[in-house]
C-alpha cells in the first residue's frame, strides 16, 4: 500500500465519519452561535460598542468552538483500536496524521468560516469586515487543529485531557489570534488587511511543517 | 566483546562529565553546588539590597518606587533564562534518554514559573504609582504572562501522567514546542502592541546611574545563584523520590535526610 493510498484512505474515512456523525461539526457551530450571542448581554446593545468588540468576540468564539473538538481528536480512535492500525502502518506516521488533520480542518473550518459572516450580523459589522473575518477564521481553525493535535496526541492516555488541552494549546494560538483579528480590524478602520492575513497564513504554514512531526512523536510517546 | 566494552569505556573515560548523567553520581555533586549557591545567593542578595536600598540615590522622576527593579528585572531575566535551560534539558533528555535530564527540567520549571510570577507581581506594584495602573498590555508584560502560561502548561502536563517516564517525555515535547513558539509569540505581541496603542509609558530614558546598575547586576547574580540552589535542592528530592528502589540509596551513600 503506497503512501498516497493510505493517506487518502485516512482522509476519506475521517470525512465520512464527519458526514455520518453530524453532531461532530454541528455542535461546535451551535456553541459558536451561543458564545456570539452571549457578549451583547454582558456589554450592552449599542451598535457602536458592539462593532468595536465584535471582531474579537466572533474570532475568539470560533477558536473556542474549534477547541472543543480537539480533546477527542485521537481518543475515540484509541478506544476502538483504529489508532493502533495507523501506528502499526508502514507508512510514515506524520503523513497519516497530516491527512487526518486535513480532513478535520476542512470539516471544522468550512462550517465555522461560513457561519462567521452570519454571526457577525449580531455585532453590526460591515460586510467587508465580516468577510475578512471569515477568511481569517478559515486560516485560524486549521492552525489551531495542527497545534492542538500535539496536545491531543500527548493526552490520549492522560487524566483530565479536555481542560489540559486548552491550557496547552490556547497560549500557542495567540499569534494567529493577533493577526486574524488584526486583519478584520484593519478593514474596519478602512485599511488593507493583506499584511496581517499574510502573516497569519505564514504561521499556518509554519505549523503545517512542524506540527504533524511533533504530533507523531507525541503519539509514539503516549501510546508507548 | 570484552575488548569492545573496554574500548567504549576508554572512549567514555575521556569525558568525565558523562559520569554525572547518573543520578547516583550527581546526587552528592548537586548537594555541593546547592550549598555553594545558597551561600552566594545570601551574600550577594545582602550586598545587592544594601547598595540598592541604602547607597543608590533616589530616582529623579520616579522617586523611591524605582527600587523595585532590584527584584523585578532579575526575576524577569531569570524567567526567560530558566525556560531556556529547561527546554535545553528537555531536548537532551529526549535525544539521549537520560533520566537526570528530565529531573533537571522538572526541578527548573517551578522556579521559572515563580520568577515569571514575581516579575509580573512586582511589575504591577511598580506600575500602579508610576503608570497609574496595575496592568498595561505592554509587549513585555504580555510576553511574560504568556511565558507563565507555558510554565503552567508544562507543570500540569507532567503531573497528568501516572507513568512518570511518559510524563517526562510528553512534557519535554511540549516544552520544546513552547520554546519554538516563544520568539514568534514575542514578535507577534510586539506587532499587536504597536497596532493598538501608541508608545506605552516607559521609564525615564536617561541612562542608569552606575550605583543603580551595580546593585542590579549584583542582584541578578544573586538570583542566578538562588535559582541554581533551589533547582539543585529540587533535583535531589527528585532523585531520592525516583530512585528509592535503587541500591545506592539503600546503602545510605551520600544521603542526609
């Protein structure tokens, strides 16, 4: 079995699972909706105020929603034994993990990015700001998934995985948070978001290069 | 076979320090370093604080409040240096599988976290009278806060495993991931800071008086010595705890409970 066949099999299996168990991507979406609707209760309903915090609130909401699914990234596979198959495969583990994370990223980032401009309506954000925000969410979610895969892989067999994943992963997402929200803020103030989006994408590429390797090492450690 | 062993022994013999990768060999050495560093830390801190509090002049713009730098600046430096040292031992441990390296990084982590916390706390106490607020989202403050998060993540992860060896390697990996990310986070925070606010209030741009600088450098060395002493103390505890089944411990060699 060649690497491409194996990687494609892992990718398709993951997407099939998402297609059959809709709650896996629908629940984060609902969570995202609820978080976005909470902020106005806390800070008041004047649209000027909402516009200013809207970018940050929506962006953090999307990150937290994606965050929720991370602890389960490898857990179920470890329980039903399919993780062992991946570990025992002759193909490089990092490549198979990358295929898996690609599927998870697509299944999480697409719905969240599509929902972002809609939920931005809560905060009276102009259309161009909302669309920029959607793009930056679409870049941020895969970054989060890649970084989160390391923590999730380490914690397959550890106690208190969910909270610990958040503690480990969230500080490392600060760059993508800064650039992603910064891009939308630039548009809000009538400037070009190109620099921020480029830097955010650069961080994604950096994570793309290193995280699968680190996650593979992490899986080897935790399933040792 | 015997000959190969002999050869490899010869090869190792030239590098005497490899001997100290063994917890049994390192235990008494750590005790010695600890005693020396405690002595150094106490003497240097006494001298440094005396110069800082009684010899150094009052600052022209900030008054007496500035004297917190004799604690604040060394703590902030140590928070960064200890993280580097910790990540270094994690890398060595992952590469060579040496038990003592992981013990070293576990021994360093709480000290580094405390240094970061002390730097933030004293910074807040200094900021209140000087900037008028306990906290500003200054790039340096923010990066120190994130450094504290990384320390906490490392410590929490190491504690999450029942299997100590697994916890060692898992937390070492996360420490390295953090070390790779620290510069990126630092520069992105600086970028963000310049985006959102103008130049934040800075202490007077005049260069420091020599007396002040002397006191601060002495205090920095005192903090170095303190960190080493505490880390050595903790590494000895780790060794006793982890090697409790080992024969050299049972014989009582070098152990003073």
